[in-house]
């Protein structure tokens, strides 16, 4: 478990995921998993398992239980991020409904492009080290 990860960092991840969820309809795999890996230092498995715990009701109990049984779910992190994701998604959705659709599409495209490039470059750097 990653109990040394600060509540403030987990809250920040929840706020970012909630804000992007409210604006663009994204969250778990696109925001929370990379944030837990690159900001909180989680392994890929721990990040996925924890993300699934955050999104438990819509994703399904079976997948979370499988990751939990293998020791790949941080319940504390899941609860903190879920609370802040809930609040920030609601606030950002209220704001996003006032923003022109064109700007939301541009923001979504730029975010996915940045995330894709970052993931590819980071993976290539890790591959070259190993």
C-alpha cells in the first residue's frame, strides 16, 4: 500500500480527474491511472486497481476484487480521490456547460495529444535505460 502518499496529492488527483471528467467526460484510465503512476509513484497494477476501486459502481465489483486479492488496490487513496473527484466533477460540469463546444473539443484534443506524446516519450526513455 502507498500510505505515505499525502492526502493533499490524492486530493489534487481527485480534483484534476473530476474537473476533466466534468469538462470532457474522462477520468479513470486517462487521468487517474497516469496521475497515480507519475505523481504518486504507484506501479501500473496498483494504479489500475486503485482507479477501479474509485470507479467501482460503474466498472463493477469483480475487477476490483481481482486486483484487491492480488494486493493491487490502495483503499485509502481510492476514497480520498473519489471524494474530490465527485466535488470537482460537479463544479467543472457546471462551468463547462457555459463554454462553447468548439473550445471543449480543442481542449480535449490537446490534452489527449499531450498525454499520448508524454506516454510514448517516457516509455522510450525507460526502454533505452533497460
